[in-house]
């Protein structure tokens, strides 16, 4: 019987790697694991085919390609090479979780031609492009591709079933897991709310989840770092003594090369707060209530399409985390789970229409 080829990162090799090597294998963001893992768990008879030499996939009894995508529609990446790979394979191809990382619709004209071609190629070979939210749908429509379906991110259904959240226990000290966003170390700005989140996390939180922060991931893995990197990091976090800083980061800092260990850790938290959508989804899969702080178009549209409990970063005040019980009481987790149920059914239908066997855990 023929198989479905998953076009994505290699989870097996990633799971036995660590530090900067693992970060590179993840596509420089461990959040990429979630939707890649979801594709393998959801689709019956699937196997990884990487990104290159897809024309050889048919020799391995592959009859269809599935692309678990991310925020690929942007101004920096030209995906023409992948469009060519898919064309040369001559196989049907389906994409899920596709997102746009643009500031506004005015930037659509600047999207690389190769990326436009990728959208056209996949749209020609499937019923529709399954995208993260309405903003991405608008972007793709303006690029001339009209068969688009808004489904959110498939990673919420990584185990083929609806997620459940634990009820918040009363009369206890709430353990807060924090997942901010920073791609490069810099001197910082005390008005930067992302930096404020990192400073809060290393002093007050139970856990800090790192997905793409190269310095912290290298430090946690005992890799060599320069004195300048140490000084930048201490300045960013507000430490003057490296021993104190290192001890705090080693105690609370976490990164994960496989989903199971991530879920084990975040299950220990009572609530997850952060600007990472896949941090919020990982928390949900572990039963931990999430609060997503939206900070760009991609997080805003996912919060909307999936009804993730959220607050815009412009409205977020760090001091509110010291009254986290009050915040939790205002969040509509029931709406989040209702939308998840609806999206779950729609994902099942989408896979069925595209002749993909969705493994549902009943």
C-alpha cells in the first residue's frame, strides 16, 4: 500500500540531538516540531521525505505529499526551490498550517515570486490551501490563489483527539511557565515587553521555555560561548554576576528536542504565559491552561481562528502576572475548546476530501 510523504524536518534525528545542532535540525525553532509531529501522528502510513529530491519519493512507494507548513509567506524567504521539487515529483500535494508573516496587506506585492509559485503549485494539486487564519487567506487571495480554507494549526490535534484542560486548583501557589520571543541577543530596552517577560521569568516563573534562543540553548547544553555573549545576556536579563545568572537559567531554562519531554515539563506548570503560539499549544496538549500574548499578525490570526485565550502585547501589563489568579478567571477556556471541536471536525473533512486517512483516537 502506498504511503504519504511528509515534507518537513526529521524528527528522529532531532530527538537524539542537542544544543545548537538540534536547533539547526529543527529549522531554528523547536516549535516546528509540533506541526511536523502532528502530521505524522494524524496521517496513516506516513513517512518523512525531507525537503529535497522529492522526485525520488515515488520510488519509495509514496503516492502523495503533505506539507506541514509555518509562516512561509514572508518577504525574506523565496520558496521557488520547493515549488520546483513538488512539480518534479508529479505527486498530489496538500499543505496545512500555512501562515503569512507580513505587517499588512500592503506588503503582498513584495512577496517573492518563488513563494507565489509554491502556493499555485500546491493549490493546483489539492482541494485548497489549509491556512492559519483570515489574514493569511486574504494575503493568498491577493496573490491570485482563491481555493483557501482557514483551519488554524493542526498541531492542536497532535494525538488525533480533542485537547482537555485541567481545572485550576485553588489555595496554591500558581506555577507559571513563560515562553517569550527573542531571536537575537541585544542590549535591550526596559520598555520592551518581551525583555520584561524574560526578566520576570528568570526571577519569578517556574519555567522558561526556549524555542529559538541560540545563546540560552547553547548555555543549557554547556557549549562554548564568548565573553561578549555572556555580557550581552546578563545585561538583557538584568544580572551583574554571571554565577547567579547561570544558576538561575540552568534551574528554570528548558528546551526540547521531542514533544513528549516538552509535555512532561509543561504539565508541571499551572498556567503557561507567553508570546509563542506553539508554546501555548504544547501547554494545551499537556492540559495546562495557556494565555497567549499576541504580538504580530501571525499570533493575532491564530488566536482568532483558534480562539486561544489571549491578550495583545500593547494591553499586557507585566505586573498583572503577580495576580495571575485574576487573569485566569477572566479567560474563556470553554470557547477555546468549543472552537477546537469545530476545527477538529473541519480538519477531518479536509483530509478526507484530499484522500488522506486521518487517524482519529476515539
